[in-house]
């Protein structure tokens, strides 16, 4: 039986992937810039890991983004959907 991951983990991972690709980063380059491991970035993007606020802050900073702009998208702003 496959393990189910909370939708918020999947949404955060999808948003990181979206912004990473928009900024032409590979997982490896984002990992280097954020000071995190590439395998960690991979598991977060795939919704398999519950990212800490501190790690999210590092990734958002590496993407030259803010928390506000990170969460200001349809993925997080559709009421009742998670």
C-alpha cells in the first residue's frame, strides 16, 4: 500500500519545483545555493518530506523569493482545497 502524503507537502514541493524551473536551477544548483542536499530538495519536491520552516526559508531565499510571493499563487489560495 503506497504511503499517503498530506496535500500541503505536495503543494509546497510543486511550488518549489515551479519556481526552481522558472529560475533555470537544477536541483543540484538550488541545493548548493540554499546549503541543502540535492536529495533533500528532491524528496521535498516530490512531497515525500515534511519541510521545516527553516529549510523553506533557505530555499525561498535561494530562489530570490519572499514567503508572501511563494504562497501567493492559486495552489495555496483556493478555499477549501488542500
